[in-house]
């Protein structure tokens, strides 16, 4: 376990924890979505960190670089998918938030009580 | 290593700002900084494709969505 | 000649959705037929796959890359059985689109409905854990929009809650996937089975816990069910039925698939997790059925009843007893089929009386025997009365459980009795009791067709459950016998 | 009431920290920076012969795991459709019409082709350089945002966007079905691999990336359009 790895893991865990904290405790719809975004970004970072190999190079064939030094390309492919999915969820969430604001005149989830929890 | 330590500190500060500010636009800017730092991490971790997608989709596009959302609703969190 | 492969289900739904988008601005009227045609095609394809599944199950290597390198779709007995049920429910729901001249929004609604079906079908067929994440997102993201399309604030609120719970759950599942990949370097379920022993204890525990939290949320298990009652109340009726009958069942399947097949080699941890899941299931059943007892809102009552049913199904799925497992599968079918007419009937209450409060609509269906028959039949199915399919489900579930866990069997039996109490009370209010309401409800033929089609299916399968038995037994073998699954998924058998 | 709020906050924080601790515990058992590739080895070493793209990530995204990408494209399609579905009831004028000067308008007109070209370049060269369909599509869509900033009366041709996204999606599906027809397997490559490192190489990757780029571009343009305009006009 190198120090660099610990540092990256701390980054990941900080993002996951704060993201979850925002989602669980904040009352503003858009703020909750920001928390969700932070959580998702943290997970994405984790995926790329997992694929890194010390001293590796980007997995693109270029003259003078041996493919034996490539970092793991598969997690990178997965992250590309995950980033786009996060953006799609965000777009959908924002439009739901806009509708919530129109229906309730507020973004505070405490004041939306048509349906009991 | 030094770069990563500085970035980690900035990231954690931005996380706290994003969590605690009542001004949503400030939170969005903080989120943008977080996204940017993560994009730099992606670049450092030898993932240029991901860094590019993160910069374009994860930062710019997400910020655009948030700002459009804020403009159609409210900028400040209620007490 | 195109060979019958599972991806045809995916491709036809996608193609249909894209065609609808492209032509909708120009010839909107024709688009309403697309979902029904495509879904009927899917019913036929999945029926064909199911018939082949016991002898020579079809496995497709997408892109021609064999596992573990590529993604495979596995149409074993389990996957194709669920795919058939999903297509069938979706096809019958899609018939209800035929009655309108669709507006721009209704076209979009149909497209999203098809894509949600696509997600659910892919979820039960895929043999790759990351691909499963993609299909999970497909299924749930389109469901968020469908739910939020419900009327006024209720719909938007329910959609938001669902989105929140669903996205956090999906992220947890993704953490679990990446922890597994980080240790084992592979994403294919069949390939992972034998490598699982290389998993370190902490990693295995964390990935299992994140998986359980994620999918317990998706399958509305207590105490993570927070989104579910609201979705069942706020969503459009057909969507509520779809979420209850299809999305939840598909999520429950994923839990079973992981803990039976993928984690099969991690015996000690796995049996602890089975105990936790069993406990969750029992708690969910108790909680759902008790809370349903005090509901006055027709749809909220059905919603809590769905939560209770999810608990019962989970108990059966994770019990490792063949009878109980098969009973749970039958309950998935019975519950999915019966809840669609029941949920869709709430529309008549809302449209004709402006409320769903059962105290205020006493005798609502008394003068409408055409509606009362499917209502009574659907309720009796859920109660587990013969000659409906639900009878066999409940019977096998409780009998199977009694063999090994008599106390749990007793609890499930008690929960069923509570269930009977409130369903009978509901029937009494709506069908038997005299109210001031004597209104003749206008019913669309298409809706009647849907109700009676489900009714017919429930009776036919209830009288002839042996039609399903080879596939149900096959499903249990496929799940509980990893070496069989590996053979199927790697294409050694048939394919 | 105030006390309750703190209880709630602390409980939320406790759950978050607990889950984070669990994750950290698991991560401590996963050494950082070591090579643990199993499946990926083949992707790296065999890819030039099997897929023929210089960019290994692209080869995985579009070919080995093309099915995921099809799903990903569909997720974005769902988002575009869902946003349009949910925001349709808002009738009225465009949100925040912009007052712009001649400089901005001229600038936009000059920049527009350049932005479109950059986007196009990125998604056409996806199999050779970093980037690909998604970033390329986003850049194409940003051209539309530019138009919105510059011209207050600008309205995107929504039906054309729908047609484009539908057709682009169909191209992807048809490429997949060609695989079924020829080999009985969805998304199997039926196009020649060509010379390694050239523009027209790597089988169906350029075709699929152009389809993805077009689709992503038109979808995001649609989403932005639906969010900025209050969706009043009929289509």
C-alpha cells in the first residue's frame, strides 16, 4: 500500500461520505441532487483508481510505448458509461425538480407532504 | 505526490463548502471545482478519455443543467 | 433467416422506440400500435426461448466475444421465464395505449414504457455484472419519468423520491461491482463463480453489503421501502402496476441470482447473508401487511400489499428450499398478473368519484359487475384462493417453509391472514356494501380486454400449474447449481 | 424542533460515515497501483488484431462491450425523452431572453462552424485519439447553446432533432442486427478492420461513433432546448 494509493482512497471515501450526508440530511431538492452528483463522482473516481497501475501509460497505441505498460483499460471504459448515466439521471432529476417547484412553490422537501413518507 | 496532496485539500474544502452553503450557485461552483479536480485525477491516472468526458459531460454539462434548474426555481435554500 | 437470440428482445424494443421518436413528429397517429406489436413479438420470442431453455438453452455472446471477455445474454430457464412474464405483463398493459389518439406527450410516455421493459428484460437475461448495472439504470431511469408523469404534485413528489432512492441504490451496486472487479479482474457472472474464493474477507463483506443495500432499496424491502407507497399512490395506475409487478420482481431476481449463483463459493458469508435476507423478507412481509390493514386509500392499500408480497417472495427465494422457491416464483407471476387489473381499477374510482378513499366510495362497483368480477378475482388470487394461480404459490411457499423453518412459515401464514382481512374488507366496501353511489361506470372495451386477459391467464395457470413446472424446476436448478449455470452461460449446452 | 433537526443531522452523518468506513476497510485490502488484469490482458494485447483501434478504451467501449454503450446511449435517450415529457406542461415564453450585441451575434456566427467541426473531428477520430462519441456529441450540442445565447428569438428545429436522434439510434441497432443476420450474434462486427491507425479502420467503430455523436448531440440539444424554452410550441 503506497501513500499515493491511500490518498486516492481518502478522496474517494470523502466524496462518498459527504455525498451521502448531503442526500440524507439536506432539505433542498437541488442540494440533494448535488449530493447525489458528488456520490456518483466519488464512485467514478474509485473505478479509475482501481484500474491504475504504478508507472503505467494511457492505453492508446502510440509509437515508442509498449502495450505491456498500459494501465487497465476496462475500468476506464466502465467509467465512460457511468459518467454519461450520471448526467442523464441529473437531467431527469432537474426536470422533476422544476415540476416540483411549480407544484409546490418551494424546493424544500419538508413542505412537500401530499404523500406521507 | 505534492500535486495530489494540494488537490486533496482543495477537494475536501470544496466538499464542505458544497455541503454547507445556502447559496445554490456557490454550491454549483464548488461542485464544478470537485469535478475539475477529479478530471485532473483522471488525467494523472492515465485515463485521458475519461478526463475528457468528465470535463465535457461531468463538469460543463452538469453545471449547465444545474444553472438552468436554479434559474427556473430558486437560488437560495430556505431556512 | 434470423436465428432466435435473446438480443432480439432488446433490439426490437430499441428499434421500436427509435422509430417512434423519428416518425412521431410526422405521423403521430400510427405510433400507438408500435408498442403492442413489438411487445407481442417479444412474448413470442421469449416463449420460444423458454421452451428451448430446459433442453438446449440459448446463450448469445454479444459481439461474438466469448465470456469472460464479452457480454453474454443467458436465456436459461430462470431468465427466459422472467423475460416471458415481463413481456406478457408489458404487452397487456400496452394494449391500453390503443384507445387514444396519442398526443405528443403520450408518444413519449409509450417510448419510456418500452424502454423500461427493455431494462427489465435485459436485467433478467444478462450474464455480466456491469451490464446488469446498465440495464438497472435503463429500467429505473425511465420509470422515474413515468412515475413523475403522474398527476400534479403527487406524481412529481413520488418521482423524485423514487429517483433519489434508485440512484443511491444504483451507486451502491456499482461500488459492489467495482470491488469485485478490483479483486478478481472479471465481470462475467459465470466466470466469477470459481474465482470468488480469491476474494478477501473484507472486500467480500463490503461488496455483499453494498449489493444488499442497493437491491433491498430497489425491491422495496423494509426499512428501505420509503419510496414505494408514494410511487404506488402518485404514479399513473398502469405505471404503478408495472413497478409493482415487474421492476420489483426483477430486482428480487438479482438478489437471488447473486446469492445463489455468483457468491456460491463463499459459503460462510453467504449463509449469514441468507439469514439477513430472510429476516428482511419476514420483516417486510409483516410490516407491509400490517400497515396495509390501516389504509383507507385504495391505491395505498395495494401499495403496502405489494411491499408485503415482495417480502414473502424474498423469503421464498432465499430459503434454499425447492418448494418454497417455486412457490415464490409462482407468486411473482400471480402477483404481477393480479396487481395490474387491481391498480388500473383505481382509475375508475378517480375518474368517476374523484377520490380513492374506500370509505367514501362504498358500493362503487356494485352496479358494475363487469368490473367487479376482475376485482374479486384479482383479490382472490392475491389471497391465494383456488382456482387461481396464487393458490399454488402460497401453498407451495408455506408448505416448503414449514419443512425447514416452521416459525417463519407460521409468520407468513399469519401475514396472509392479515392480507385476507383487508382485501375482503376492501371487497366488502366496494362490491357488497350498499352505498349512495349507484353510478354506472363507463368502461372502455380495451380495458375490459386487459382485465379479462389477466383473469383468464390466472385461471388457466391455476388449473394447469403443471404447464409451468418443468421451467420452474429448471429455474431452481439453474440458480442453485452454479456448475449447471456455468455450463449454460459458457455455451457448452446448446446455444 | 431545533433539537430534532440536529438529531436528524447526526443520524444522517453517522450512517454516511459508517458506510464510508466499511468502504475504506474494503479498500485497504485492495493494493493500489498493482497489475491485477485478467480479462483486460486480452483487450490490450489482442485488440489490434481483433478490433483494430489504436485507442484500447474505444475498442472496449464500442466493440468488446458495445452492448453497454448501446445501453448508455439509450439512457441518454431516455433522459431526453423524459425531460420533454415532464416539462411539456409549462407553456409560455422562453426563459430569460438574452439581450445581445452585434459583436456576440457575429462572434457566434463565426464560432458556430468551428465548434461543430471540433465536435465532428472528435467523434470521427474516436478510435484513434482520446474522446469519441460522447464528448464529441456534447461539443456539437454546445453549438446550439451558443445560438441560444446569441439570438433571443432562436428556436431549435425540434422535429428535425427528433428525426436525427431516431435515425442515429436506428443505425446503431441496425449495425447490431447485421451481426445477428451474418453471424447470429448481436453487434458482431461485419465490417473490414482496415489498416491499423487509419481513419477508415476498426470495423464498425467509426460508423457507430458517428451515430453516437449525432445522437448525443441532437439529444442534448433537445434537453437544453426543453429546459430553456418552456416547451410551449407545438412540434
